[in-house]
């Protein structure tokens, strides 16, 4: 598995990969969520650690691996609700890194109430922004870099990249910048 594989609008992936997936828990709708094995193990450790720290906020998984068909279903769902605005919110099938099993969306149960339209001001999320790299994760679509990663700010979406997460965090890079910088050198 190539943990720094770039999948976005410019680097689409039009076939499902064969992945070794593990279950990382249920989302708020009771659906099982899956991630690639190494990413999933790291995620479980990270959630276990962060969820000991904040009494009022518990992080749970929202969405992990999606096949190309799953991604189409998500897009269709939002197209139905909000028309063409859905294209701003949901990646086209082939362009979502949820397809490679390394991207995870999280939600928070705060004082008993579930929330997944997170702002980034949640205490547990702030902890993840600072510490996720220790588990091999980066915040994939950070604020202020929308023109580079091509999505809106998504404080709920983390991406497993492995050991290189530390370098990416310390240098304030997006995965695009890291991968393209390496290609140029
Ligand atoms: Zn996501």
C-alpha cells in the first residue's frame, strides 16, 4: 500500500483498489465503518487516546472507506437534496480519497448530542490538529489552502499517511505540496 498516494480532482482513481480493510466501529447511524488495516489500527489508538481527555466530547467515526459505487450514492443523495451545490460538497466518484481506505471523517458526541458539521473549535478536534501526526494522520483539507487541495475547509477529515505525517505537519504542507515537491526534486 502506498500511504502517500494522491487522489484528487487532478489525480483520479477510476478503479477500486484491492484493500485489506478492518472495521473501525459504527457511525451514528449504526453503520459499520472500515479503513485500510494499518490506518485503521492507528485510528483506533488515536481515538482511544483522545477520548480519555475530554469528558464532554467523544469522537466517533462518521465515514471511512467507500467504493466508487458508494461515492456515487453519496453524490446522488446530495444531488437530490440540493441540486448542483452537491458538487461543492461531495467529490466526484474517482476523485475521493475515501476510495483508498486512508481517509476518515469523524463526528463528535457533545453532551449527548451528535454533531458532524464540525467547526474546528471543538476541544477534541483541536487536540487532534496538534497530535494526529503522532499516529500517522494529517488534517487533509486545512483552512487557507483551499486553492491547493481543491476542497473547502474540512476540519473533520483526516488522512493516514504514516511516518511522514510529522514532516508534513512541521512544514505546514498539504499532501499535494508534499507529493509534488518530492516529484520536482
Ligand atoms: Zn471525508
